[in-house]
């Protein structure tokens, strides 16, 4: 038997027990007479103690242990004189009487402790060492627990987990595909699924009724903190449902996760906010509702005072930041620089301070007298001590800038508490999105999303205003998932393909198998997919999904540990009948 206990297990009640432990040497502290070794495994750290006066040879053996050596020890549990209340095993230590070195280790390239000295790239290169750190390891225990609870909940609701192919035909999520050349069908390529969208719809045609899959998806997109080329979705589909049924089922799943994983109960239903309202009030379709600070629309109420920036603007809006009227010139300049950053793109920022003495001071004093400023303050519902920040310009850009500003101010004020959760559904998304560059409509969600019944006639006249039966789950400003009720009627699907600029022939070529399946009695159906990595990251309190993916890629899509992607040899290329251009 290698061990009797783990390194996270022993407590004061185990005093005087003879134990055998195994693990990695985290640290050796040689304090002259006494030597201490921190022994680590997945479960925690236990302190080993060696007294040179009692056993010189053994103590010297302990002093010679290197970081990350794998050892086995025999010893007796003793009460510590110097207790460490921060460690679960901090009341005890092991008086060791035998050490067996199970394996030696080279000096690791960074310290394997909660606060490591390793930079991102180094830690990715030696990810197996990074994963030895218990504060990273706990993310994977959380991930496992969440997957288990998702399976429990969905199974209790009669969902069946069914696997779908990875080698398939291009899918419609709108990103670039990863492609795989076929040896047996030379000159032809599979695409890796951007999602199992088409298969789950086919499973509905097949009568499965309630499907789910915790599944890897592949999208060749530029990467950000919340994006990886391969990521995991909780992919779900149901038949004989309307939007309301889907939202209720998955609100149930979200509540189950909050309860079982975070011990948080949401009694009230999640708020549901139409897309248009989310844009007006928060400037984004994924609002962070942990704090208020809504955007106030001002255009009609405050222009025509001779201030050109306002008079020429398509839109004027602002936010009221409580208790920030004390902001200095420098802080305000700094905020102006923030909104002028190219990725935010506002022209500038206007402020109105509601000073503690009841006076108003603004950067537009020239155009607005004290009374007029007071009227503006009333539109904001501002109180003495508040700071109003206004932006003007093209509507969507300005709303976007106000969204970023709202988040920035909330960060500064500590209003985005990681332990607080504000879930909501955003509903009534537009069906289509016009793209000026390519001069055509794109599906806002994907081409199988159904328009709202009452809006179907508008497809002929004003397709841009047609709303979809589409919805997103948003938590703390993160889009956790989205889905829609699907089109199950061939004629309507054809019409949508036409609006999206697919000829009948193109549509047949790309999605013919789905269209064919729909000829054989497709039930009404709809579904949703959640970004599992994002959800785990949110519960783990980290901003980067890399922290919850065991072997993630870096920013340029490389696995720097095993050096992929890499060149393949000539024989492989020949077998695939592929000749590289360069
Ligand atoms: N397949 C969609 C996606 O990955 C989700 C859905 O409509 O169910 O975004």
C-alpha cells in the first residue's frame, strides 16, 4: 500500500496515529535543528518534521530532498506547537521515521505554489506542472462537479445524452471552419463542427424529443480571454416546445447549478429583457445587472442650445455615477482618454458634477446655465454628490462607449463583486443583421432560427425589423448561452435562405440533408447551447476560460506544450494528395 491517508486529510483527532503518506515535495525549510518539508498532493499539504538531535541521518536525507521529488514517508501524527489556522491540516505535523524517494525531479522552471513566479507562456509550456498547483486544480474539480450536476438535472428531466460526429460537413454558426483532409476521398475535406446544430435538429426529426451533449466545438476565430479554438458547449434540443418551455427548462438547470454548486437560491424568475431594451438601457445585449447605473437617453431633451456636438449628434446619452462628483480634472481627463481609445471609439466625454453644496459644474457651462443643468440632472435622477457622464455621436457607437464606461465606473467603484450573480434572459433578438460591407443580411443567430409568428408577413416588406424566437442567458455581463426556436417548415426555411442570399441550389448543397429530413415530418423544436468553459470560469471567479481548460491554446492558437500545429511529413501529404503552395 503506497499510502494510508492523503495530504489533506489528517486532523488533531488523528494524533498518535502511524501513517504512510505520498506526494510531491513543495518546499524544504532547514531551520538548523529542525527541518520542515511541505508534502503536497491533490488533496492538500501536510507538514513533515525532522529533528536533527533525534535522527541525524534521516534529517540530512530530508534536507537533500529537491523540489518536486516524489516521496513516501512513514511517521506519526503529532500536534503542532506552531499551529497554522490557514491550512486545514495546520494543527498537526508528521514526525517522520522513514523516507523513500519514489522519484527524483529536475528543478521545475517555476515554483509550484498558489502564487507562482511563472509567466503565462512558461506555465502553458509546462502545463502539467502548472496543473499541480492546487488553486488551479480546484477549477477542474469544480468543472467536474458542474458537469455531473448538469447531467443529473437534464437526466431527471428525461434528456438523453447522444454523441454526434466530429468529422462532418460545414456548419452554420458563422465562424471559419477547421478542415480535415480525407485520405479515402482525395481532394475532399471534412469540417470540424462549430456546433452540433444540424445533428441535434436531425435528432428531433428522429423523435428523440430531449437531447443534450456536453461536447467539444471548433471555431477558427481570433482569440480572446473568453475564446479558444476548441471549447465545450452544453448543447441541448427539445421537440414540441415553445420559447417559454425552453426558457423554463434551462432556467431550472441554471438554478440547479447555482443551488448545488454555489449554494445560492434564486426564488424569483430570472428577469427577461428584450434585446432593444438591453441596448437602450445598457448599450449591450449582455448587460451586467449586478449594479444599476442605467443609460439615460437625452437627445430630444437637451439639444438645440447651440452646442454643436449635441446638435449634430444622432444620439446623446449618459450615465449617473453615484457619489463621484469629487472627481478631479485629472480623473475626468483619464476617463475621456478611456472612452476615446480606438476599441471604444467615442469622440469625447462631457461631465456634469452635482456638487455637495448643491451647485452644478460641467464641461458645457458655456451652453447650459445652472437651471438647465439642473433639469438635465433631474432627467438622470441625480442626487447631490453625483457625477453625470455624457457622450454623443452615432447611436450604436455611443451606446457601445457608454456600456464600456458603465462597466469601467462599476469596476472602479467595486460594484462587480465576483461572489454576486445577476442572471437574466435577453429575448426578442432581431432575426437578421444587415452588413454594409457585403451588402446583405446575415442571420443574427443562425439560419434555422424562426421569426416570431406575428412578424412573418414583415419578411416580405421590412425584414430588418423582424424579431426572432431567440434568447440568450447572460450572467454578470457574460453571454453564457443562447438558442432559438427553429424553423420546421420547409417553405419558411426556403424563404429565409433566400433573404440570406442563398440560391435554392446553394441551400440544397449546404443544408440539403436537413431540408430533406424536414420532408419527413419534422416536429416543432427548439434548443439552446451554453458555453461550459465560460460558465465554469464564472463560478471559479476567473476572467479567462484558459484557467478552466486543462490544456488550452495560447493567443495565436498554438499548443506550446506539444508544439501544435506543426509541419507534417511528405509521406502524409502525399497520402492525402496535398501539395503545399509554399
Ligand atoms: N448552435 C447554437 C450555437 O452554438 C446554439 C443553438 O441555437 O442551440 O450558438
